[in-house]
C-alpha cells in the first residue's frame, strides 16, 4: 500500500492541552485513509515536535498546530461477476472503480472473461491441480486489500461464473495460509439489473459466502434497479442520487480498507 505525507496547519485559540488530549477529536476532515503521523505546536516563538497527537501536554496556550498527515492508499480489486461484454454490472463496476480512485485507493479493474476457468471438479483438481488462471486470480486477490464486486442476479442467486471463481480461489495451496485470498480482507457489494429489484437478492448469497470465507463485508451496499435507463451511451451512471449512494459505498470500503491495512 502506497502512502503520501502532507502537512496541514490549524490555528485555534482554546487550550491546547484540552484539544490534543481529547480522544474524540475527529480527523475525518483530512479524508478517508489518512492518519496523523506527528504534529508541531508553535507558541511563544518556539517549536515543540511530538510523535502523537494524543500525548500529554502541559501548555496553556497554543496558537498554531501543524499536522503531518499520512494518506494511505489501499489496493482494491474490482470486477463484475459476469463475462458478457455489455453487462450492466460491468458498467457499474467501472463507475464504482472510478469512485474508489477518487476516494484515495489504488484500483485494479479486471474482467473475469480474461480468467477462463473450468467448472470446479475435485477429480480435475486431484489429477491436474488448480488451473493456472485460477492461481493467477488468486495471486491478484492476495495482492489487494479488498474487493469491489458487482454481482449479477441469476435466478435469485449468485452467478455461476462468480461462484466458480470463488470456489477455485478458495482451494488450499501448499505452503500458503488457508483462505489467504479472502481472510481478513474487505469487500463491498453492488448489483444492478433491468428489473425493479436491481439484483438485491443475489447480494444475500454473496454476502453469506464471503463472510464464511473470512472477509469483512461492508455494511453498506449498492443496488441499482432499471439499469437499462440508468447508463448513457458511454456507460456513465446518470442519476445523481445513484452516484451519491455509490460514493457512500466506495468511501466506506476505502476508509475501512486503509485502516485495516495500516494495522496489519
């Protein structure tokens, strides 16, 4: 995960000790995926550098603080559970990937069509091992902190291509931790369809599967009904309300992914 440091200067007039020792101080204005590395307080013409913004301070007055901010950039792998070229879910995940980049993440957008994998077969696995394309997808998932998934609804449940990919990637690999591509990683779920329900029923099964594999599935999810009238000829999402709701989902994914990646 890459990071970038910047400085932010805040000037205030109340007691510095109360301000800096308050565990409730909200650094969210600095944006998601950011934390305070250090601060410099300027008072009476002198500088004092501290390693933590919550350290004990005996100053009565402090007129200016300079915060050094580290902005974390979690790596997010984005794809749709469909191989169809003009899939609405592919359109949606492209829009979501752009939103996640705006929120401060590094996004790899892939197409499951580029990962042709046979239907899971225990006999095939025993005879030939895990297919190379499944291993390639597994390596990609292991290299990212979270997933951004747009999930088609097939007969009220998960699509076959997405379930098959999950089944192969979840298979054990000698010398590697169990479920390394899933456990402890984040996931944000989306769905869209031409119908009035927007594919919401598939997200129940996908959330259950990923949760059982040890993923941290975001509470917020995005569902877009009437997909046929929601994208323009360039694949852009047109309803403003939908774009705002989607941004809420990607913001949560990026923020939580950055926090967990920093702690790992």
